[in-house]
C-alpha cells in the first residue's frame, strides 16, 4: 500500500464512522442538522445570507455505503453556503506592491493552506469593485478551475483577503472546520467532484454541483474526535511515507547498483573461477608484445615509447595471482581520438558520417540523425586519423565521459575529438566491460579536466591501468556477465 493509499484508507474509515467509537451521549447527526438549519434560518432572517433553492432529496441509489445509526447523509449545500470569488476587472493586473489588499490565487493554495510569500495585491483604485469577494479564516476554500477540488484553510494573517474567481468559499457554523476539510479530501467526495466537473471548454466546478455533493454528517463532538484521531495517526503516516520512499528509491536503484557491483566483481576476478589450465595473464601479455613487434616490423603500427611502470599507489584493488595490471596502450594497436578541428561537412545526406560523443550509447551507436555528413573525399581524408574498423571500441572522452560501444562495422564513420577509437589485442568485449566498471567510470570523472566541458584526454586513456586475466577467462567473464546483465535489464522493467 502506497502512502497515498494509506491516507485515503484512513479518510475512508473516518467518513464511514470506523475510525473512532460512537458515543450515544454525544447526540446524533440528525440533531446537529436541525441546529444548523435553525442557525441558517436566523442568518437568513437577519439578512446575512440569502435563502437558497431546495436541493433534491437523497435517493437510496445515491448512498454509497452504510454509516453509523447516529449519522445521516446530507447534501453539502444543506449545511454550508457556497460563495464565489471574483476576478479583477479586464485589462488590469495584480501588483507586487503592498496595497493592503491581498489577493489569493489558486497557485497560492497548497497543502491545505495558503502560501503567503508570493501573494499579490489588488490595486487601490479597483479594490472597491471586488471588496465583497473576500474569504475568512473560519471558511474553507475549494478550487473550482485549474486544479479542481483542492481544499484548505485561510491562515489568520491572510484573513479577509480577496478570493480568485477560480475558487469558492464555504461558509458554515456548528461544524468542525477540520472535519469538513477531511471529508472533502476523501475519495468519496473527490470522485463526486471529478464526475461533476464540466468537460467542455475549460473544466469548471459549478456552485450548484458543490452544493449537491453528498457527505455523511456525524455529531459535532464525534467530528472533533475523528479529527484528533487522524492528527494522532499523521506522524505514523509520515514515518511510513519516508520508509516507503526510501524503499522505492532502493528498488529503482537496485538493478543499476547490482549491475555496477557485478561489473566490479568481474574485473576483480570474482565473477568466474580461475582455471590453471587456461594459462596466465603474464603469458598472454608476452604474446601480445610479440604480436605488436611483428606488426611494427611489418610497418602496420609505429613503435612507441615505453610507458611508466604501474606503481602500487595506482593499483585500486587486489586481483587473482594469475592476472596482472597493465597499461591500456600495452594491449592495444590503436588508441586515437577524433579530429580536433572537424570539417564543416555537407548539407546533403551522404553515406559518410562524422560522429561525436552524443552518438555513443553504452551498447551501440545512437541518434544517427544528429551527425555531420561528409563527402567521400573528405571522409577518406578524415578517416586516415581514426581508421575505424569492425571490432573497435568507441569511448567518449569529452563532455559525457565513459560511454562506450563495440563497433559492428555497419557504417562509414569517423569521429570528432570527443570520442577515442581503440583497437585491442585482447577480447574487445572484456575491455568494454572494464570501461563500463565503476573503477574506470569513477577514475575518468575524478581525473578529468576542463571548465566548460570536462575532458579525459588521449595520454590519460593510454595510461589507464587495466586488470588483465588470461584470454580464455576473459571470454568466460564476458559470457557470464551477459547472462547476468540480461536479468538486470528484466529487473529494470519490473
């Protein structure tokens, strides 16, 4: 049960007479009704209120549920007077200058009260024309346009303020104000308000429809006891709401948090078991270095300056004994970023695309409508820098940091500076999950520089410290991870 459902349930118990016990010595709803009618007749005789039209009698079909024997069903207009507010004359506006004549708008009516900090005022010269349309602290407001059915009290400091035409005031006596508000907030009355609101043009709740709202009437003392019981329960409802919100937040975060934890476990060697027969990362590293020397000799890649050894301070966590820490460039044959001064491109759509970080999702290329189109000649010139090939990893390094995807080789694409293109000699999907891990994500954010746009630049990418397992274990990690992440995605949809 949500906090809103709990509140609605308590209000429902209240208006059904099930929240507190009934006490015969407190009289009956019928006796209270007669007192109210006698008071109304007196006010009519004194000219303080007008005599209203008789309301239709309540039929058996209208009664939604049983109430205690000492309660009665009545129409709201039988116990309150419903009076409208007034708009200021056409062509005039309210003012922020304090003229002494406060004006309450629907936007000021919040949480069962009126917020005083943003009140506007009626200009002095037009106040006489709307001076009769005021609301007092003894009344209850009900909104009738815009947000319809909102009810509440008038704070003492706003007593006598002018009332917008988009709200009405309920004037009454010998009824508990708080009971009336709780009753009007109940699902019983709120549903009647929805049904009674005009649907043509601007939705509006007419005074006649408010008068015809069906409500139960308990004895006055019982009204007060019901309100006291609700007030007693409010702290518990608030605590329940806080606990509920924490649980909801936890439930929303759980799939993503679990996904991060699994990625972290994967790169720490805790997702699958280690198998001695699969060799060691040291052996794999030597094979990679031999392959790189072969490619250098063949003129396919350039010889690079050695990178500094990884220090103990750079190692963020322990890894299995058969794994090693290496720098990213040591296991790659290509780490380049896109053009730092991209060409203007062409307005004509072509099959040659220049992308940026906004086109990289964590699994694929996205927003391919938002690209720069290049001519064939310019594309091949630009592609000399990135030389994008199937199986390359794209990593966003400027703006939104750390998004990545493995390229499937479906387009003629090159990149702007915000994306690094990486070709590795290890399992590319293992390297992608390393990029996705909390370790790398946090490291990139913490070590990025720049003011307008944060950047994690090429020399930083090359020097990333990467945990390296044996190749066969990399493949097993990726297979296990894909199996688990599928379950995580299903959890997000729950």
